[in-house]
C-alpha cells in the first residue's frame, strides 16, 4: 500500500470521511505537487506542513472534513478565501463546476497558479488580493470556504452567497471553531458549530477593527 492509500485508509475512512466523491478527489490529486521539496516525503503525513511566507497546507483530514461539511455538488460555483499553495482548491475542483480562490500573499498566489497548472486542473481561477470583499463580479456563489481564521464573518462574503448556500469558516473567539453558516433567505442565516481547529489568521481589511480598538482610526476611502 503506497503513502496515498495509507492516508485514505488511516486518516480519512478510518475516521469519519465517508463521501466517496471526496475520497476519489483525494486519490486523484497528487499532494506532493503542492508541498516544498524539503517536505515532499511527508506529503501524505497526518500533519500540516509549511509552504512558505509563514503559511501552511492543512493536514489531509482537515481538507477532506471541510469539503465534506460543505456538501458539494457538480454544478456548484465555489469561492475560496486563502488559496495558499492551491491544494485545497485542487481538491474542491474535482467535485464542483468552478473554484475561484483569492490569496493575499503575492508569492503564494503565484505558487498556487503554478501548482494548479502542474496538476492539469482547468477549473480553478486564482486572484491575488484581499479576500475580505470576496469576488463580486463572479458572485453569487453556491459555497464559500475560508481557510484562515477570522474574528467575524465579513458581510461582503455573506452577501455573495446564494440563498440555500453555505459558508464554512474558522471563527476565533477565545478559541478557534469551524463554523458552518447556511443562508436560508435574504438575511436569514443558520449557524452550526463543528470542530475545534487551528488556522493562521486572515490578514488585510479584516484586521482594521483591531487597529481602531488600539486608538488608530485609520480607514480606507472607498
């Protein structure tokens, strides 16, 4: 049994990952493409790995768990905030119509593009920029996933979600918890707390309220 199949059996089906679409996606995408050379032999280990710029690629189980929680469908249009190295978008792309992913760190956005191209994936589009305001011209989205923790869910992202759609995001208060937010209609949302997680914090405009609290009311002009 190779490393990938051991990952599937022990880390995924051996826990609570049962969606065959997700298991097939995890088999189809070569995780080794998406990690740096120095940790390539650890690509299928049950751990996050560094990808540069102080960022990490999530452990395989978390990638699979988040995809399963979103209940993905073949005609879904998905927005991802936090492209990282592109691996998560690559997994999602195997199950949906198109993935639009935004990465604030320019070097990582370019890395994600290169990795997506190496993997031969045609239905992922990477944008360099702050994900706080989403991708309005491509909205509305069926599903939205954030791969960095936030103190609150940015209103622009909620507004870009279709009625009946779902947002999955780590929310940080006294500790981080993965939250699933379903849009019933209009401004009617239903929240579900899932599991404790540990993600790097989202940066950019999301940080501005912190600066206001510290007595620096600097604000961008729209």
